[in-house]
């Protein structure tokens, strides 16, 4: 997970008071869950999803202003990570090809 600290009165999409690793504390931030493939030479992200906090998911006005589609629901960060891993395994391209 990656946290992106946010400041000011006009917060961006999915900003909420939550733990931000960059700051080492709870503050206003966005959090993204990502999945990467890695070798000893480096890593490459293959999946990336912004975490949608429950209060955002439950607020239709916020969703409309931010452009969050109706079919996107709030999931826990572990649920997002598991979905990313399942999709990567289903695709198989990234797990069977040698990169580099």
C-alpha cells in the first residue's frame, strides 16, 4: 500500500483521515493498493487501485462529483490485494513470461 498525504480544504478523490505510511500517523491522505512483479533487477507494478473509504462509498453526492462509478464499492485493502493477485493469476501472461 502507498499513502499520498493531502492538504487543504478541497480534498481529492477518496481522501480520508486514515493511516499514511509516509507520515507515520493518521492524517488526510489517499491510499492505493498495488501489485508488482519483481526480479533481482527490479520491480514493475502490474495492478493499482485507489482505496475507496466506506464514508465515500456511502455518499452519492461525493461519488458523483469525484466521478466514482456506481458499480465500484468499498473493499478492504486485503480484499483489493487478493482481487489483484487472482486477476494476475487468471491473466497468466505476467506470471509465465520472463521480463528483462
